[in-house]
C-alpha cells in the first residue's frame, strides 16, 4: 500500500509540474513570414505559354511553405481571377527561388490564365489567411484606355528582391542577371 501511495503522489506531482500549454506549443508549427517572399521575376514575352513564368524569391533565412498561397490576376477589363493555388509540399527555400512555369494551363502546375507584355496586368500573391504580401503590375489593368508600351524584356528585381528592371536574360530559379537592365516606369 505504501508503494502504491508513493507512485500515486509521484504521478500527481509530475502532473502539477507539467505545463500542458508547453506540449501544445511544441506541436504548433511556426507561422510563416510571407513578408519575406517577393515576386522576383516575370517572363510575359515568351512566344509560347509554357515559356512564360512567375518566380518568387525568399529574402528570409527560413524556408516558406507555398501551400495555400493564392495568386490573383487583374486584367485590362478589371476582372480579377484566382490563377494559382500552392499545394502541400511546395516550398520556397531560404534565400532561394520558387518558379511557377507556364500560363494558361500549358503545364501541370502553371498559372490558369496568361500574362502579357502587351496589356495591363496585375499579379498579386496572398498568404493562406488571405493577406496580400507581394505584387507586380504592368501598366494600369484597371483602365484599358491607357496606352501601354510593349515591354521587350523580362521583368526582374535587380538584385534579387530589389527594384524592378526590364532585362534581356531570363533566369528562372537562379539569381537575376542585370545584363541589359533598364528602368521600366510601367512596372510597380
């Protein structure tokens, strides 16, 4: 009986000393900081839809899950569509790149609609909670009457994560090349 009483009181003492919230917090995943993700490069000039792409760059020191990330596209008629949804297992590595290759469903995980160097378009990325965290806009997609100069290059941030430029060399999944970089006042 003394042995049972000792075990009982030892178990009660262990339970009292245990902080149940500690266990819950251990199991919770750390919330991703989507402010560290930027749209880093967009190829809207490829002759084939499969050659067009949107690239993200993670400026942070931790990988970021793309699961639940939504890309919305606003076109020249001011129509807004969800054009991509991140799936489980898709990750943008720390200081690394995540490329969505293709448009108009030309490839398995491509954007469902196109991007164009000839028309006003806005791409905006939203985290899984619906908060906008990154965007790029060419011209004014809300006003088709505004004349847009045709872009003759790829939209890229120089250096990665920096200011938007118009460049001649595409670099999906790699550091952006500043060759031929020029300011493009139509990009925001």
